[in-house]
C-alpha cells in the first residue's frame, strides 16, 4: 500500500508499467484508454505549470468522471495544492495528452513532492479537507472488505457515487493497480457495465437495483466477472435487491467512507 501522496503512487505505477492501460472512457460510440504513463505525464506537466503559485492553495478541477479530471486533480496535488472538484473559478486546464509513449518520458520526479499529510481534496466551503493519508487509510479498509480479485481488477463507479467515495476510489486504484472504467452519464451506466464486464461495481442502492435487474434479464446469468458490488450509501436490502444479488452469486459490500 502506498504511504506517500497520491501523485507519488501514480509515479510508481508509471515507472513500473508505463504502457499499461489505466483509465478507460467513452468517446462517442467508441471506448478509448490512457496508460499510467500518459496520465503521469499530463499530471506532471500540469503541476509544472502551477508551480510556484499553487503551494497550499485550493485549485478548482473538473468534477466529472473523465481522464482529464483525474489527471488535473493529481497535478494540483503534485504542485502542493488541494484539488476542489466543482469549485468556483475556472477548472485547471491541462496540456493535451501525448499519444506516442516511445517518444517521451514522463517527469516522474515532479509527482513526488507532495506530503502524505497534505490536503488532497477539499470542498468549496471545506477548510479542512481530506489528506492523502486519510484517503489511503480508507482505501486500505476497502481492500480489506472486498474479495480478492482474480487477476487485475477492473472497477466501474456509477455517476451516482459521491465525491468522497470517488476520491477514495482514486487512492484504491493507485494501491491495487486496477483498471478504471469512467462513465459520467447516468444513461450510460448500465451499457458500460454490460460492455466492459468489470470486476467491481460501485454504486448507490438504486443503481445497484437497476444493475441486478439487467443482469437477471440476460440469458446467461454468469456471463459477468463481478466479484462484488460496493454499496456507497445506506440503502436497505430491499432497495438494492439483495435477494437478486444473492441469486447472482455476487456479494454486496457496504463501503464506508473512512477507515474504522
């Protein structure tokens, strides 16, 4: 488990497997991906553009589940600032992603300056925020609660998942090396699950109920590779259709926000 700040954990991933796909996203009717190396390079160049003004400042970033939003948050953190998803002011604009990995090398040292006790994310009116250490602790608790995946995990979060759980999910991804399928359109949630066949799905109870119904209606129930679904709110068993998940053989794990 990484004990350093989140951008440093990204640097470690990019150093070990720079060309391995990390973020998968929908582009019109097609799906594309960005590697650890591409996201690290974009975040490092974004951090260089922010220094020295960022410091302990809070910088607005895009609040959507998109690759640029993930890279922007890590860029702000690498520059020593706290990312404010959906905050006031113009969101950080990143340099364009570079497509040919063989032609460049990310400046990974630029991602290793943030302290683990620094604030990683803050809300528009949240003066305290969540530190890198807080998010890593919550990610450890998730890892303890979720079953061991077979091979590299693939995770998909519904657009209904709140900001704090998304932030813990980022730390969990960096810890586990999971592939992350980004879908920000509520209408696209079910098609994204059915197409990408993730290992773990994170969603509030209402979205898990829709997913259970969709899986039940498919001809072959066990076509999927779900190891578990993570419940991100306090929904009752009836709301998220617990009996349906039992019939599918998929455990439902309640994901707390913080480490116990």
